[in-house]
């Protein structure tokens, strides 16, 4: 498309002419009296010759886009400049012609510098006494913008646009150089992608979207003319105000500018007279709007919290920069296509069920997170909150439920917040009896089989000292069972976990060791918040766990994401994967980055994980693959989900929280209802509008989320654990019927059993005070607990009787003997009351 000025002679001649003219311009400005002297021309030419010829053309900032896991559903745009570069063949000819008509008629004829235009502008401006005409070609404008984007500091940005002869001289030489390096089409493409069109739209793709809600390929003549007209003065010709209203004066100016560009298109032969007349007669309608920017403007229900999690994950990834500044710049200017892990079906199900069971606006937060086992991909994050900043344009948040903050007028996190309630370090909640998972995993790892029996008495007086408080009994930690008649008695892990028997797990953690339970929690991804060197934060106790028996009842503060991922790890046969919010990250060159790959490692032995899941079938109404489940605390869940599931309920002391977590092989879901602003604000029926925190709020929200998310997905059965980890080594229990308690205890201990004595006598044909039988009888796992039952006499049948609760003050149970609490024992109070 170039003409004869391609030849070397023409290029050199143009260079010399421009050098002389540039010298004249500089001299005229500095020394009007000698403006046309040969000396001025000579010095100008020398200055021109001394300029560098290489222009650094940096890639302009590009918006990054976050999509759902289908790669098509847009969740959010993140940018400093609303811009997306596109190829020239994606820009219609009418848009290309409109820009040339508006800015540079001779674009395809000159060599980067319009020599006649410079002379014409110089004469016109000198005669007028002020700058009225410009002579910048599209190439020179492209150079100017490229210099701006290549600037390393604010002063360089200003120098790129300052109205001086030195700047113009530099543009002339760079323009001549860049025309030798790039084709005209490449320059036009670069210009259309770098130009600013106003209303936060950079480049033709963003401008087309912002003003007309369409891609550039669909622009009409009148639309193209309007956009081309904006570049000269975006502030004067852009009619859209920041608040979305229309500036009538700017609207009129913009329409006049559009019509002028249409006339210019007619002049250069780009359109016919009929096309020009029709285009000018068409009403100017601005139908688009600025691209949403950031996580407060997500396009999928409640996805702002997920978007925020993705941003925080990005900011911790060294692959995107050496520090937080570089990583933020990469996200906002790098033009990445981020295919996130969020599944729209699962997200919509989570949000729908959260709102159904505790609607936005309530003081308590109902939070649900789902994670995919085997990959760690976060599939949903939903809460009854709006992810937005509470400002004057939105309903004011209610006062904080924390009395101290409320007195100072500090508002809470409802209904609006941008705080990371479900995944951030500053928020955590007690998950109660769900923590029995970690004690069970530790026990299984250390040789205790699922069939390991303990006589669950209530209260259980541990060996762990507690100075005072409702959990203290004579200076020791004394947990109780919430429903003794349903929970007490000889339990194994299946029934102890299924019925959430506190005292079974209090005794179990005492035998395994709290330090091993804490280690198991860390293996499964839990973190402990606070100061590890100074009492008494969670991190301190986690670093000094030897006497931390209460850990088994969920007394630390953790997030729904941590808990969902811990359960997902067990569902994936012990393969831990770091929670990750992405499926793929594609850079501006189309290359996929390895940083999006799952980060997994085997942390729990396969058989241990399968055994833990087998016991976890019991609480949710499913069947152990060994057929050992009894009634569970959430036994209706299996009927809701309709797939093989495992899970656990949890409630904390004083009902501060209620939690529930369940998993299939394909998806793990954890939910909790709590007050993020004041952890002491309990989840009683009164505070939840009369709803039971479990059966009326968190349990159905989690269960129906999983049901909806698993729709049309196959049922996949969990794998059966080995018989060894299920039952250990079976050992016969000696028959000690009618023997003295002392003799029976000695015989059983010599066989390797731990021994308890049930203080409630049972009817038996043996003499009163002797042994009526044992529970269990026959055989049990090696090392298990055997409870001696004492005969009440009376001629009843010998042998084992039914389990019963103690009628005398409970003794400390150290696994070998039972001794009575001193007379000064305080009445035992519940530490954790969990069905």
C-alpha cells in the first residue's frame, strides 16, 4: 500500500527535509529573528541527527479476566486500564477507515511524517500566534503513546506528552525509524489497541464494549465514526458521566464530532454519499457500560468471596512476581485468562441453599465451602453476605454484635462485607465434634483399630489438669456426653463417631496422645492462629499439646475451607491437595502456566483414610462397608443426598457455632453457622429466628448443596478398609464371671486389655459384689477396653448385663483403673455439647 517513497532516495530526502524543518521549528521558537537562517537549520539538523533511532515499544497494560471452570462464563475482570488487544483482522474495515479519516488522511502515503503537514501547521500556527494546528500522524501519535507506556517514572510520562519542540523532534525521528521496522497495518493495529477513548476504555475492543455493548467486528459506520472522533478529546466528546448519567453538552459535541468524521470518511472515499447521509441521520445511542472491575463486581451469584480468595492466592504466588507489588501489577496489567475452579452449578446451589436457610441480613453468617477431593480445587464459596463495601449508596450495615465495638459505633459485617469470612487468616470458628476426625486418624495411624472399645462414661475425668471453670472437676478436665442414655456404654470408633460420644474420644485422645491428634490435623491441612510462643492462643497450644485433651472436641478456630479440604483429603484416600482456585492460567502469548497445576502429596496412609471414612458413614445415615454403623447424629442426610456419603456434625460449648461437613468421592462440603463479629454470640434458636442451628440451618444447607451439586453425577462407592485396620488382632476375652473384681481385673490386664469397672450393679446369679460379666464379651481387638460389670445378686442370669451410667461420683479413667474423685470435686459441666 506504500507508494514510491519506499525507495532509499525518498527516505533519505524525507529525513533531510524533516531535519531541516525541525531545525527551523526549534530555532523559530528560541530565536525568532533568525528563524529562517541557515545556522538554525544546521543546528536543528545536528540535534535531530544526535537523537536515538530505537523506540522501545512495550506491551500496553491488559485486563485479566476470570472465568468459571467451563472457561466461558465470565466471573470478573481485573484491570488498571480497561483494555484487551485484538488483531487488525478482528477490527472491521469501517473502523480502520474512520480512524484514518479522523486523524491522518495520508497514513498509507507518508513515511511516518507528513512533511507538508508540518510546514502547513508551522505557518498557520506562526501566523495565529498560538498553536492551533497539529501535524502529528497516526505513526507519531503511536510513538507518543508507546513512549508513555515505556516510561519508568512519572516524569518520563509527562515528558512524553509535553508540548515542546524537543518532544516533537523526537517523535519525528522515532516515527521514521518505526516505519522501517513495522508495516502500516502493524502500526494501525498498535494504535487502535493503545489509544484512549474515554470512559475508562483503552483500545478499540474496550471502547466498543463500553459505548455500544458489542465487539468491534459488529460496529456500524456511525458507531465507528463516533469512536474515532473521541480520540482527539475524550473528555469533551464523551457524553457518559461517572455516575452513568448523560452530559447533554458533551452529547451534542460528540454527535457533531461524529458527523465531522463521517464527512471525512466520505472525503477519503471510504464511504458513499448515501452511506454518509444515512449514518449522520442515525440517532446516537450509547448502549454499553464500563466493564466491571474487581471482585465487588462479579457476574455470578455471591462469587465475590471466591474471587477475593483467588486474588489473595495470586498475591502469594512467586510465579507472578518477586513481591506483592509485582504480583498485583501482573494481575491488573498482564492480560491473563484465568480459568478458575469455581463450578457455576455448585456455586449457585451453595448460594441458593445458604439464602434459603439463613437469608442475607441476619447477624449470624451461614458459610458453605466445597472442595474437590484429589485436586484441592475449590468449587464453591457461599455466605449470606453481599461482597461489597458498605458505602453511602448502599444500606448501612448494622452495628457490630460485639458490645465493645457497638458502643463505639463500629458496624458489623452484615449485610455487606469484603472480609474473607470463609478462607482468611483473620477469621476462624470452632468446629466442635468434627475434630473427632483428627483423634480418630491419629489413633488409626498408631495401631488402634476401628473396633477398639472404650466404656464411655459421663462425665469422664481425665488426667489433664484444668485449674477452674465449668470443665473442671477437682482440677481435671471432665467432659460429658450430651445425651448419656444414647451415648454412654461400651463404644468403638464406628458407634462412638456415629453418635458423637464425647467421652469415648476424650479417653481415646488420652491413650493416643494429644500431640498425635494435633499432628494429624496438621497433616490434613489445618493451621493454628495466634502466637506460638506466648500463652494462650491456638498456635501456642498446638506447639505445646501434651495436656491438650480438649483438642478432640474442636476448641480451635479454623475456616470452612480448611475443614472442607481436610475431609476431601480423607475422601481422596489420604492425598492432601493445597486448596487452589484455578483450573488453568493462560498468559497473553497463549501459554499455560504450571502454577495452576494441583499441588498434592500423600499425607495419610491409604488404609487409614479409608478407615476414617468408613466410620464417618455412621453419623450421616450411610452404611459402613463392614456393616458396623448404628444410628447417627445426622442420619437423614443419606436420604437427602442419595449418594454414598461420609461426614460429621459439630456443636461448640454454649452453642457458639453449629457445623456440618459431608463428602462423596467427588465433592466435600463444609458449612458452619457463627457470628463473625462476636464469637460469644451463640447460635441458639432465639438468635436464629426460632430455627434449630443444625436441623433448621446448617445441616440442610450443606446436605442440599451436595445433593444439587451431585445432580447427574454418578454414585461412586468408597473403598473398603482392610480387616486389619477395622478389627486389629482379635483376642479372646477370658471368662471371669463370678470372680472377684480384683482377680478379674488382674486376669484381663494380663491378657493386654485395659479395664474399667461399671459401678452400677446388674442382676446376676453370681454373688453380689462379684463379677457379673464383661462388656464386650467373647472377643475384641487386642488392647481394647473391657468393662467389668458387678453383680447385684438376686438370682438373675449370669453374664453380661446392659450398660448403665454411674450412680456414684465418677472416677478418673486412665485406661487401667477407676478411682473416685475427691469429695471436693465440682459438679461436672458440659465442655462441648455435640450431637
